[in-house]
């Protein structure tokens, strides 16, 4: 009996040993490592689950799991690693910060090689950088480098595909393994899988790429950019389609899509299923099979009907009349439809799993788009119906802000990319996520000025801040005699008598030295003299002497009373983001000349407040000097009468609001500045604009004399050159003037706060 038990035990033990030796690997995989098993489970639903979806999907449109044209996740990962060999790159490991310490954030573009053409789109990108304030022509000063080789289209079937990129970049002495380089790309991979293969090793370069997938995206290092067409404007760009008082309470359509339907290959699954949500009433989903060379070989039973229905609707009309727009993936994750929906204020409903959204490091897309799942397509209609109308309007408003701030032109897309990278260099001085997602946007908020929101003129109302209760009078003196004129003395006395004046700063802008301190009038506030460089742009330099939020900009020949100054300052404190002042001008579009006109005639329309007597926030000095490219400041210095127009254009571009005129005791007469004798400028070359108030009925009144005519011509030329530089006309017209209470009323003067204004 004992022997029998012994044999049974040995047989059982031998069986377990054999099982362990020949099947142990499977046991370990399936019995012990349950995490691996969870990964092997299929995601639900799949279009092959006919038992679940047989009532929704036709057999011929079901996507096969074993499609040989699609790479497995492991194969896709291997293909990605062959391109991104520095897959663990971070700014701390693959970027040389020391290059940015001495000269700041400067960008160098490689010189164009002879015989190496670039696409129109890449030419726009290079032009955006070269026209910007970031650009330097000296590689020794550069913090970041941009290749002259066109890397936008890396589909080797494309006619714009550049070959032998690896060999070319290795010959560049500045390449250094890609360190401190930025590479732009819009199209990667090719048929059938459209993987992220660029065809060359980017090394340690930062990749700014459209259709970026989250698997290959290196957070905090790469930048995801939107896919845009070659017709996308270089600068300016068209406005969004959402205008004030133009939003109907309910649009005709709730949800729309009109586009190609891929019959086979990657991206076909989602688009093939879109017809399931079409109801022909408030949800419209239109697809066409007519694309590609051999579409008829793959056409299914729905193609003929789909092609007919597709032609019945206009795409632009659908965008205008729909609340939500479906933005499914194409062959790649991104599509042109994304920016088209943003511009049209049609809330994007994104169906592109794994897409790293453009500028997601800075932009909160949860406030402007609905991010759906391709697997849950059938739930989209019920999901968007549940969104409250107030939130729908907030979504629409945010689409317009994002479009105008970051996407309406190639300039803005490129500058946003560069500013995101710049923020990484100094995290302690970077923009907050709130700044990127609130007016006026991250590009117009300089963290070098301040990181405290209360120091900017845009956020007072939102955060309960208020500007300082005092102002700095900033007087520009250009007298040739080297002595103080009577108008300057009277102006200093009148301004210093204001209860709100904190200090007076005089910018002395001529060759002769300013008078000694004993020649200046005695004032109750500090008086500071600054020797200028005799350049008009000095007027808006951010001098450290200016400590208050409010700046009262004055010319030496300006005549103002203390009451006028006090009232204008109180008005400015209610509108700290605008220019508030006395003498005004206006612009108009001249259809006969095909250019912008400028008039100094007194009319009800105004769009410019001359900085000869105006209040504005001191932040605009920093924006004028540090945000605007050097080319614009050189334009101002080359003309005798352009700096105040540029300041008005800048503030209007930031705020989208007109300036404010206040009561003036005497009519301001525009005089020819003596600075014109120091340096004469040439009239600018005009260029047409886009938006304007109507032209006045009579021709603008020109100043008398040769000098006055030349000055007027320069101002008009300046206006047209600025419109060309910005890509549109930022100035906004208004018919508003603010007067004190009881101004000109037939009541006793004793009851009026500013009786001297009526004398």
C-alpha cells in the first residue's frame, strides 16, 4: 500500500514538473499577471461586434480587425522610436539654456540654400519669424534655430517631399544633434498607415507638429500646432463669424458634418459610421465617396445616395447655421475643419482619439470644444443636447477669442509656438493658464513686465483690482532754443496743481542740454528731467521714472487747465484699458483711392486720440517697446508724425475698443512739431485695408503750408503702412464723448464741479 501511494505521488509530481517545464510560461502569463490580461481585453464597442451593433451597421461597412494595412501598436511604437531616438527629451536634458542668458530669446533662421525651394506655407513661417521681434541675423546671439529646409510635408508621395534631409542637416555646423532647434511639420507618414515617420532623425530638436498623437508627444518639450492650409493668411486674418447681437437664440441645426468618407484604411471607421446620427432635421451628416483615384473600386451600396445628398447642402451655410460641428479624424488626427469650425463659432465636437490638441499646454479646450470618443459616436447627439444654452454661448464666445488670439494667421500660430517655448525658459516668469485663456490673450501679456494680474489694465474688472489714484505727467519737449517757453511753464504749473498728480517727467529731445534746475518752475510734486535720444519712439519707452499706472502724455505746446486734467483722469480710472484724451482724429476708407484716409476735421466720428494730451496705462509703454518688432519702431522714427497713430493702433489691436474723448475747453490745433526740423521722414507706401467707417462727405482739412502738407501726407502714409503691417485695420470708430454732469446745462455755475470747463 505504501509502495502504491509512493508511485502515485511520484507520478503526480512528474506531471506538475512537465506542466511547469512546457506550459509554465502560459500559466505565468494568464494566471498570475492579470494586468497583462486586462491590457489584452478589447475596447468596446468595435464595429466587428455584430451581435451588439447589427441593428445599426451594415455588413459591408464593418471594419475588419485584421486589416493588413494597419500596423499593430507594437509596430507603430517601433516606427516612432526609429524617428524619435531622443524620446525622453525634456527642456532640462535636451536644451541648452545658457544660449538664452546673454541676449534673451532670439531666433535664428538658417540662410536659404541656392537651388533648395521651399513651399509657400513654409515661406510664410520663415517670414513670420524674420519679421518678428524674436529674430536675429547673428547665430551667436540665437537661443533657438530654425532650419531653412522645408520639413512641413514628410509624405514621400508628395511633390514637396524633401529627400536626404538627414545628410543635409548633418552638414550644418550649428545642428549639434538638433539641440536648441525647432522643426515645423504639418504632414507626416504616408499611405496606408500614416505613421509619424518624418523620414529623418530629429535628434534633440523640439518638434512643432500638426496631428500630434499623445503617444509620441513629449510633454513640456514638443508643441502641438493646428493643421492649416496654404491659403491661411500670413498676418491679420479674417474675423470670426460671431458678431455682437448676431447670435440667434437657436440656430437651424444642432449638429452638422459634411466631408469625405473613407471607404478603407485608417480613419474610415469613424467617418463610415457618421450616417447613423443623421436625422435630416437638426442633425445633418453628409459624406461623399468621390475622392481618390480608384474610389469606384471600393464603393459600397450607400455611395450613390450619399453623393447625391452631399451636393444638396452648402458647407459654408452649414457652418453659419449650426451650433455644433463634428470634427472627426481624417487619415491623420487633425484636419482643416478644426480651424474652420473655430472661426465660424461652430463649437467643435472632436472625434479623434489620441490627438494632442493644438497648444494644449496653454489653451483650456474644455471651454471651447467638446472632446468626444470615436467609440461612443452614437452618444454624441444626446450629449450636446444636454448642454445648457448659457454654456453654449460661452463656448461660442471662447471659440472667437481663441481664433482671433492664436489661430487667425500664420504669424499668430508661429508666435504662439515661440512664446510657449519662451515660457519654459523662465517658469517663474511664465504666463498663467488664466492669461492664455482670457482676453486679450497670452501673446499680448508680457511676463517680463509683471506676473501680477493687478499690474495690467485688462483684469481690473474681473479680479476687483483698481488702478493707482495718482498719475505721472510725461511731457515731451523739442524746443530748439535750449530754454523753456511760456507754454511749457504754464503747462507744468497747471498739471502740478492737480490733486491727482504724483510726479512730472520731462523728456528732453533735442541736441542742446536742458536748462539747469534753477530755471525750472517750482512745483509741489517731483520734477524729473530725462535726456532723450531724439527719436520719436522714445516717447513710449518704459522709463523706470514712471511709477504710476496712469500716464498723462503731453506735448510742450499743449494748453490744458487743471480742471480738464482732473476730469480726464477720473474718466480714465473708469476705463483704464483705453486711451482717454482731448484732441481726436479719425480714419476712413477711401474707395476711389483704394486706401485708408486720415482726417483732422472735427466730426462726430473719432478713432484716434492724439497723445499730445491723453491718458493711458503705463503697460502700453512696455508693449510698444518690447512687443512691437523693431521694423515698426524704425518706421515711426523715420516719419515726423506717426508715433501717436501707432500707439492708437496698438491699443485698439489689444482691446478691440475705441478711444474715449472728454470735454475740452479750447479746440486743439495740430501744429507742426519742431522735431520735424531735426529729422524729416518720407511718406509711407499705402496699402488697402479691410474695415472702416464711411468716408466723410467733405475732403479732410489739410494743414496750411508746405510743412503742414508734408506732415499730413506722412500721417496718412503711416496709417496705410500700419494697416499693411498688421494685416488689417485695428482702429475702431466711436461717436462717444464724455462730459461732466450738468455740463452746459442752464443751472448755476456754483452747482457744477468743473465750472472752469465752460469758460
